[in-house]
């Protein structure tokens, strides 16, 4: 059963069952560096706020009947990608918050490291969405949409991009250090 996915196999190879039937984690750990600009508690709050804010803004932007959001593929496609990458970023952010401090090496590789990449990609797609939206707005006009939708949609996309960049800065400035145990030093 564990042979199916390489990720599952890597995760569970670090667990050992003792003679008592107890399962023990024998892999490495990462610890949040205490000399980071943000204390760990504030780091968790910042990651949670950024991920939640992006998810809410991305979902709310889809509720507006903005120009190009009903039948224009070059506006809809970047929006769909933005939704997907924002969801992946939020998934990794939730994994980071849930894992705690210290964090297992597998959880670090699965949640903390990719969160930066998904935030960057999400910010890029927010920028692409803005460019496509304004191109369509100039080309086709308001298309009978309310002025609130015309203004609110790009504002939300810009806020998503700004929040993604903020999360990227938080992730880059606050580092995790690998914990080296005595057993590993002896090897």
C-alpha cells in the first residue's frame, strides 16, 4: 500500500515500531530559529492571516460579474489558475501551522518549503489576471456590468497579489534550522 506514491513512502520510512508496539519517529526535525524577525507565535498568525485573506479574496472575486468573467477564456483561465494556486498555498500554510515547532523533516519539505513557491506563482497569476482583465476592459468596455464590479474585481486581484508577496517575504525572512541529534553527529 505504501509503494503507490513516493511521497508516502518517504514519509513513513522514518517511523519505526518498537517491540512494545509503539510507533516512534526516527527522522530529522527542523526548529523555528529564535533569532527570526517574527517570534514563532506571530509567524503562525501572519501565515494564517495571509492564507485566509487570499482564499477569501479569491473566492469573493469570483462572485462579481466583472467584465470578461462570464465567457472570456483569457480572463477566466488566469482566474482559475489563481484559485488553484491560492488553494495549494493555503493547504501548505495550514500544514505549516498544524505541524508546530519543532516540525518533522517530512512536514518541513511538504509544507514550509513549497509554500514560498506557491505564493510566488499565485502572485504571478494575480498579475497576469490583472493584465488580461484590463486588456479586456479596454477592448470590450464594461459590457453592462456595474461600476462596483468593474472596480472591485481588479482591486481584489491586486490585494491577492500583494498578500502573496507579503507571505513570500515572511517565508523568506523567517528561517527554520535543522536539528542535529547526537546520534547523527556520531555518524
